[in-house]
């Protein structure tokens, strides 16, 4: 009888440990729609012409939408080409259009070149986005 009691207690303890181990909270990495996203967006038109904006993004917007909003507010020319499933390619911001002097618009997030189109990239809170009009490395 004593062995049976010890065995039951041991099973209960192991079950409790397993139960609480499985209940670890998981960090939520999805953007909170109730909290504005703080993003810095910088534009490098040339070595001497640069401008940046602090954006409080009230809802998760794609980089394409954010860029188009900035261009509209600043009254800059803005153009893009939609390649369907491949995404949107930004072809002009202000007076700089792709192909001028063999330079093209490319964007970087936290100093790293992103390998998705601007309409498929949703900058997380705290991101520093850099639009650079430069020669392509590819």
C-alpha cells in the first residue's frame, strides 16, 4: 500500500511538472494594431541630398504604402510598376527615376538590403529604413 501511494504521488508530481512546463508564455511578435509603429524612413537622393522622416504608423502598412504617403505629403513625383506575384518595384521618387546614370531605387532595413518587394515588406517597430538611389550590385 505504501508503494502504491508513493507511485501515485510521483505520477501526480510528474504530471504537474509537465503541465506547467507546457504552459510557458510565448512572446508575441505580431504588430499590435492598437500601438503605433515608430519608424524612421530616410531617402538618399545623392551624396549631398538626403532627408529623413520619423513616422508614427498607426496601423501596419507596407513600405510601399509608407513611401507613397511620404511622397504625397512632400508633393514628390512617385511611380511604381506592379509585377503581380513578384511585387511592386518603386521606379521613381522625387526627380530620381530608375535608370538615370545607371542608378536604381533600393531599400535597406537596419542597414541590410531586403530581398522582398516594398509592398510585401512591413517594417517592424523601431526600424530604420533607407531608400538609396544607387548603382545596383546585381
